[in-house]
């Protein structure tokens, strides 16, 4: 079974799930499905700062 991790866009706060594999890939960029902002998984905002969730 795939391991997943929740991330939240630092630009708009939209939360969604990604595979934990993305944290092992050097220079991997997540793309927010809501606002299309690109960010590294490590830049994801924490639970307290998040706006809405997908």
C-alpha cells in the first residue's frame, strides 16, 4: 500500500495528499491543484496555518 502525506500550499493554504516518495526525490516540486503554485514539499505549511482542505 502506498504511503501518503498531507501537504498544504504555502501560497493559498489548500491542503491535499501526496506520496511520501516526493520527499525522497531531490528538488521535487509539488504543484497546488487549486492555485498552481509550485513549492517543495518541505515548504508545506502546518496544520494551524492551513485554510481549506481538498
